[in-house]
C-alpha cells in the first residue's frame, strides 16, 4: 500500500469526476464549435461548467474563461494587463509560484513595466505597510499580484486586506487561488479582486485544465489567438471532458468545504503532534497559529546524511511527499520560497500535504517511518 502525501502538488481524481469525464469522452465527444447535435451538446456542457465556476466565486458567467492550466491563466493576466490596461508597475512577492515570478521576469525584461517585490518575513507574510506605502503613490498605474495560499509553506495572505488597499488606491489585484479554490470560500463581490486563477488538478479534478476570472471592469484581450472559442478570449478547441471534470470537482469540493477542512485539519494536527512526540529538533516553516492552509505542513529537519536522503527513503518505504529543494546546476538548494523566508540552508525541508482521502492510519504509519528513518547513527 502506498501513502500519498503530496496533495499540494496534485490530487487524486474524485471517482464522480472520472464518471462525468468518461461520459463526455465516450458519448458527448462533439466539437463545441460544431452546430449539429454533438456540437451543441458539448457546448452546453461547457456553458454549464462555466455557471458552476461563476457561482462558486460569485462572478458573472461572462467573467470566467477556461484555460489549459493556472500557469496559462497567470501568464495571460500579468502579460495582458501590461499590454491592454497600461499597467506601469506590478507589485508582487518572492514567494509566488514560478509561473508568476517567471512571467514577471519576462515582463520586466521587455522594459515596459517596473516590478517590485515586497519584503516577506520568516513566516512568509508580506509587508502590508510597505504595500500600502507603495500604493499611495497613485501616479503609477499598478497591479498587485499576490497568491491566496502558498503552495510550499501554507502561509495564507489576507486577500480582503490586499484587495481593499488596491481598491482604495486605484490599483488592480490579481490573486493566484490555485491552492485555495474549493478549499476556502472566495467571493469576488465581497473581496476586491480583478483577476483570479484556478487549476482543476488541485481539487481532485483532471490535469491540464484551469480557469481565469477577469472582472468586467478590467477585461483583457486574448492571450492565445486562433478560433473564436471562449467567446474569442482563448482560441483552441476546448478540453470538454477536462472542463466538465473541473466543474464537477469544484462543485464537490465547494459543497464540502467545512467537512473537508475539519478532516484535513485533524490529520495535520495529528501529524504534527506525533512528530513533536517522537522526533527532535523539528521546525515548521510558514505560519502555524492562524492564517495557514490546513492541507500543507512544511517540516524542517536537522542537517545530516539521513536528512539528505529522507524524501527518497520515504518514497522507497511507500510514502510520497515533496522535497523543499530545487536542483540547480546539479546542486540541491532550498526552493525560492524557503530562501525568501530565510530557511537555514543546511536543514532539509519536506512538504507533506493532505487531502480528505488520507486517513489517520496513513499519518501514524508515516510518522513511524520518519522516526525510523531519522534515528540511529548518521
Ligand atoms: N500556482 C500555484 C500556487 C500552484 O501551486 C501551481 C501548481 O503547482 C500553479 C500556480 C500552476 O498550476 P498549473 O499546474 O495548473 O499550471
């Protein structure tokens, strides 16, 4: 039996989602652009899915577009906001996902827009005072791009506060909600957000399909050119089964937010208390008291050869988790997020991430293995 504790990376597909997708792939396989029966059926599946997404975030259906991924959605928003809306300055943070950071590198290299990175503290919180101060200079048309929840360390940003700061100062707000959509309620009517992205495979849907919310007040032009799909916003024949799967997965997650939250929180609490009981010199990265995502626990282990091999040895023992390092030029180093929060580079971080499909038994087995694999002489 294998244990999967890498749910921030991707999640197993929900059986009901698979059923919906199977039906679309086998029976409703028409091209949504065709005007015959099969095409019309496929089109209505997409429009139904759009309603589900719009309802989940309280947007209007005209503000929701399907994409191939959240990576595409974030690229589209950042690059086209500069191109279409005359954004002169983007304010972001060094703990954003690479699809945001590398898009910003690209934007900056073209010299059309200034990019400013906010300071983050050792818990991964942004400096809200710095943001306020920057936004007070209203002479520069600004976009703030800050994620809702951090995929590596679990720290959540106060998006209501960021949105309000943007609104008060005439700036736009882009929020990567990949790790939180379907897990936390998000309402674009009560939180000032202009752009938001999501990805189906993070909430038990399929890979290769995402969506972008673009508010009517800050509409963009297409990012991918071609046919008239997605009301001319995103060319390319739609991934109908993927879109249907995304909607079903989002519907199931959104209906079960409270129940899933409680279950996952219990798993995390148990995991943490067993680690604290059995292992020594353990640190946790990211916020631990409030405003953290319950499905992520980033654990920092003391240095040593056993720690270096831990993710691999866990995998050999049947447990899949994620290392907090990136391989750069053949040398393993802390990820950009861990570097940004000043994680001591000699320690080793492993990210464990949970879903409602995990069990308490899996948590107990994992901590026992961790105990075994970290004890003894190095
Ligand atoms: N943003 C965050 C916070 C993520 O965790 C991920 C996926 O790891 C992405 C964006 C990219 O999503 P996708 O896999 O749909 O490109």
